[in-house]
C-alpha cells in the first residue's frame, strides 16, 4: 500500500502519547519543585526538570503531527529516534531503580510507558513504513546533499556523545553547566539521542517535508531549554555564559535560518 498514509493505529497511539507528554511538560517545566510528588522521581536542580519538560513538549509537537497529519513520510524519522530513547529510559530505570518514588502513581505510569514503548513504537514504524512512496510532495523542495552530509555528521557526533555519556555518566556530569546525578545524566543523554538518531535518519531523506516537523519539535525544545536557563540562572555552576548556552544559541539561529530558507523555497515551488 504505497499511498503515504498514516494508519489509524499509528494516529491513536501517537495521540495518546501526546497527552502523556504534555502532562509531563506541565509538571516538569512549571512545577519543578514538586517532582517528588507529581513525577516518577525527585529531580534536582530545577533546570534538570525544566530541560526534561522542554524535551517532552518538543516530542509532543512531533507526535501531534503524527496524530493529525496526512502523510507518513513527514514523520517517519521520529519513530526510530523514539525507539532508541525509550530503550534508554527503560535501561536507566532498571539501573537506578532505587531512585524512583515507588509508591507514586506517576512512577507506575513511567514504568508502564517505558516497558511497552520499546516494543510498540518500532512495531508501528515497521507497520506504517510500507506506505511510504519515497516520492516528494507536489510543493516539496530538495534538501541539498551538503546539508544532509552535515546532518549525518551531527547525528554521528551526538550518538557517540550520548553513548559515552550513558555508559559513563561521570563524563556529562563533569562538563554540564548545572549539577547532574547519574540518573539525570542518563535521562538527558536519552533525550539527546532523539536528536542524533533523527539527524541520521533525515540525512538519507532529501524531502524537506520529511524534515519540517522534526526540526520544529527540536527548535521548540531548544528554545524552552534556553528560556529555562535564563529563568533559573542560580542553578548554573558556570554562569549563563558557558559552552552549552553558546551551543544552544548557535543551534537555534542555524535551525531558524535553515527553516525559513527552505519554507521560502517551498512557497516559491
């Protein structure tokens, strides 16, 4: 069935996950002091909680496009990325089992989500990917080979970084601009894997429409993380001017410039 459709099962599962992600965003971003009672574990400092909340909303935006979208190719790359993320969360949960609030409802929802998702998400990807025609849309534009090579390099770099950080959390702990625990270090690496795997997947797809929603979600998450840094400067151990803030600013400007340029070309097409 080569009609680029998104099956109903894929839509319903994605829509359900969106509700969970938005709920997590509200708790983590706006109530970081209450994660011990409202989330699966107590997260400190507030910046770690807000980082995760921002990442959840970015993911929610992309999966919302799955729930309401018309074309599978626009969202296909996120499924392998989410698969890697959910596997990382399951492993982190097992390793740091004692850090979780075992009597908390949010903990049971967390465990359920990350036991089911590593199997459900790739199953949906395998189930739905057969509809991809591998053809551009009528008003599509081509992402250049140079840009795709850059995405491939970025993807490999991020994957190597997060693999090292997940296996050896002392590494990100030693360089991060705010205090991390081994658990939050691994969870942050899990979220960064979404960027790395998505970049790798998109580097093989020249259709701008396949990039668009994923870039929007990553931009939204990065913007919220940068906002959180300015809202909680006291949580930083290095001051606001540091490598991470600089990297975020460069990434945001680069993504916005690229997005606007591609959208301009698409409108002309």
